[in-house]
C-alpha cells in the first residue's frame, strides 16, 4: 500500500528491557524487529513487558535514556528461522486488537526456538490462543467484506466517488483494501474507520489519516431506492427476530443503510401489525399506467421495436396479461449488451427494462464496475411480463421454454442490429436465450467468457438473485460476482481477454 503506515524507528528493545522499561510495538513489523533483538540476546518472555501505544502505563518515562545507553551489538536477525505457516499465523494474530497480543507472539516464537513444536498446535494453550486470535481476525475480514456499504457521491468533482464508514474491531483495513480495489474496478473509493482511512484512486491504494464518524454521510439516491425496496419486502407476519439478529449481528446494523429502518419495522410488527403489516404498502400501489408516448426525454429504446412490430407481437400468450411489450433501452449499437430474463412488475408499467428493484441492483453493480448505464444496451430475453396474482400483487413467474423460444426472434434482431462485442447474460433464462439449447448452463459458464457466433458471451447472476438471498454476506458475495463480471465485460469490450486483472 502506498504510504504504508507505521514506518516507525524500531526502539532498542534490549536496552529498554535492561532498563526495566516496556517494549513498544505498534504493528507487526515493529514487534518483529524488537523480537529479533530480544531473541538474539536470549531474553525470556517473562522479562519483557509489551505495550501498543507510547505512554501506556506511564512506564515509558526514561525510555530515551535507556535506548541511548550503549550495549553489545545485536547478532544477525537471520538467526531466527521460522516456518512460513508460523509466520502467517503470527502476522494474522498481530492484527487482533489486544495489548496481550505482542507478549503471546513473543512467547510462541521463543518456545518454537527452544524446540517446542507443539506451540503451533491448537492443543497447546499458547497455540490455542494464537489460533483463536487468527480465527477472530479472519472472521473480521470476512465481515468487513460483507458489511462495508459504499455511498455514492455522483456530483463530487473529485475522487473518491464512493465512500464508506466502518468500525472494524481488529486491524484488518489494510488486508481488506485489495479486495475492494479488485471488486470496484476503475471506480474510486474511500473507506474511513476510527483508526485509519484507505483510498483507492483507480490505480493505487493510499493510507490517509483517520476520519470522524460521518465521513461517509452523503445522500445516495441508490440507497433511498434500496430502502424503499427493503421496506416493501419486509413481511411482519414472517418476522423471526432471533434469526434476523443471528444473520446480521447487532453491531453492524448501525452502519448498514437498512439498519436505520429495521427498528421501526420491528416495532410496527411487535405492535400487532403482523397480519396487516403489508396492507398500507399494497393499498398505495398505483394502478396500471399506460405509456402514452414512446421516446421523449427517457432512456432511448433499442432495436426490437424500431418499426412498432414488437408492440403487436402475438407469438405467445404472454401479451394478454401484460401492460405492454418492453423493448430494450440504451444505445442500440453499444458494444456491451446486457440481457435479463423478462420485465418485472414495474418494468411492465413503465415500458422500460430494469427500472425496479433488480434494476437498482444492476445500476449499482454497473457503477461499481466503472460502467455507465447509458453506455450499455439493456434488454430482456422475453419482452412481456409473465405473472400470477398473489392477493393484490402481481408476482413474477418464470417464462416457459416455449415463451423464451417464441421471443428469441426479437433478441436476435437486437443483436443483429447492434453487433455488440460482448453480450452479458443475466441469469439462466438469458443465457439459454443467447446460446440456445446446446449452450452451457449458468453454473458452468458463470463469470467465464465464451466465444459464440463471433462475440463474447459472459454469464452472470441475475440481479434479483442478489435480492432473494437471505443474509447480507451472501448478498454481498453475489453482488461481487456481478460487479467482477461487468468489469470483465468492460475489458473484453476494450479488446482485452479479461484475464489480465
Ligand atoms: N428482471 C429482468 O430480468 N428484467 C427486467 O427488466 C427487470 C427485472
């Protein structure tokens, strides 16, 4: 990482110990340098007191004198040879926030050097503590991957475009930063924490000073949409408070956007709204909206309906219960074409693809992958909304194979007309529509570009799959796959085979 933190002058650990002073270690590297000196002078663990911050325990008074005192030169640090696995364990455990970490690490290395190989095993008391710390740090890294929420600053003139606030309980920011750099492609971002801040400028990571809570407070239209969706899918009749808390531990709620609305929804459910909790939302739903004029200021429509023929399509029965056929949108000759399954409830009413909740996920993924929505052409394998009534709601129903087959002519027409270099199939139905019956399954092709009829075809999860997943970690992982795939589509568009990063 550029400007790596903690480039501190190593204190003279041996001098500090002989003066009865504690040894300062603020990071793994500093601890390692001190430990090498101490081991070289055969100083036993019980003789060393470690501290993580200068000034801890008032014991540092006089340290400068102690350090200045002359002493025997330190034998070569190379004298300590540790196996790679032990070094990895030590490095990971060093990120566990507890003052006792440095003493434990030193005891482990000291014992190892004396031939006590059991010290690496979880059956040994020190080994068990070391493994528990490693596990906690890994868990924290995993949680941070899952629960960091970026907010977009689309109006900001300078980087970063996405900002997030997070409060890790261990020192894992530097470890998770490369994950976000890979996931966000060319988009610039910053993650602020109470202890440190990291920024990605699109090419390199930078360490910045810590920020105050609130550093990531921005108005994000995507987040507002997500909250509307979150509220609308909340079903008080199915509330399981224990499950909810076990899926997302309480400490994460405060920094998750949906965390702000959950308490009110829980209270509403507890106040007897279990039977009728969704009724107000359903009652507010507008009736069918009939689009009067195509085109205008909205997103440009694409290839299928150039002559109005799509609007009259009667190739299968789906038209009977749909408001209208939904054509593709975006520049008809865009080099990247995204193909979904079929319009949903909101798309059917608006006459545009991906404008509902799945569209919000897609839009976010596009932004994270560094692709502008209006630079891609977005369409569906099936052009009419297939649904079944559920109370007052119209619930999506997966189109049958013969409906996909009947509609393929429109998709072929759009591909023929646009000649995209890359077709991204969102979900299994789209993949089948693009490759035909003999093509690969979604499982086989997920994220792997295929050559098909002279162009790249890349299969990804459908955005609504992300919304259906029960817990935040799984949702984040699925979103990551989509974002990485879209970034790859961008590389393929640019003439790279997508394997070079
Ligand atoms: N799902 C799709 O596959 N397409 C849309 O347009 C909306 C939701």
